[in-house]
């Protein structure tokens, strides 16, 4: 039950049940519950006494809060392979000059490793009999 507006006719039975002397106490408790309900989104089943005391009998589960700022991936305007300096602290001039050097060093190391593997596997297998 949402207790947002205290002049709502739905609350007339509650005020009719409570003695008029205790209406301010009832109103204060309903106001506090309404404020808490608005913050959390929970619903409550209330029990009200003749003296204006409000007892919470049951409370619903709290709805899961929605994140305030959802992360959305935005693709970069320039791909990383076109401008590697964007992904590091490396100056772009240095990156352009060293790119061929780095690629050449990597290909040389790969060719050396492949050459070693070829020589190791070209020999006939040892006779283990």
C-alpha cells in the first residue's frame, strides 16, 4: 500500500478506526513509513491500533536498485593498430619510426626459431631398438 498522499480517501478507514485524539500520532507514523517506502520501493502490510500505533506486519522484498550510470562501450574512432600511441604513453613519432624495426626484429626471431626446429627435425629419428 503506497502512503504517498495523506489525504487519500484510501486512508479514511485507518483514521476512522483511530480515536481523533491520536490522529497526529497516526499521521506522523504514516508519514515516516511513506518516506521510507518512497526511498526503498518496498510495500508494507500494516496493523493499526485504536491508539494510532502502526505496526509493520509484513514487508515486501526490496526491488533491485537500478545502477545510476550504466557502462556503455563506445568503440574508439581510430583503431589501435593504426595509431599504437593512443594505447600507450609512447610518443606517436617514436611509434611510427620503431614500428618497422619492431616487426623486423620479431620476424627475425621467428625465422631463427623455425630454422632451429627444421634442423632438429630433419635428422632421421634415432634407432632405439
